């Protein structure tokens, strides 16, 4: 069964982007939980910080990261499923 590349990549991008946005806002507003995890993302996402502006950057970076990662996953899956 082949997977739809565009749909899967878009779903992964939306999921990861929204996850980064919500995790960052969670830490900004409540100050606990994912600090160490989010701090590690600073090495991958240039300009990302744990702040309100950082949550928007996390949304953008997360969307692009999820989109590309999802597309690569489906491309490999579809090649192996033939």
C-alpha cells in the first residue's frame, strides 16, 4: 500500500510545528516541564529561544522539519513497499 507523500508530509509538518509551538508556550507560561528538551533544540534551530517569539520560530522550524522528515520517510516507505 502506497502512502500519499504530500498528505503525510503536510500532516507531519503541522503536527511537529504545533507541538513545538505549544511546548514552548507551556514552558514560557508555566516555567516547568520541557526545559532541557527545548534547550537542546537551540542547537538545531537557529534563533530559537524559549520565549513568545521563540514559539513562533519553533512553529516555523518545526513545520519545515516535520515536512521534510515526513516526505523522506514516505519516499523510503513507498520505495520499499513496491
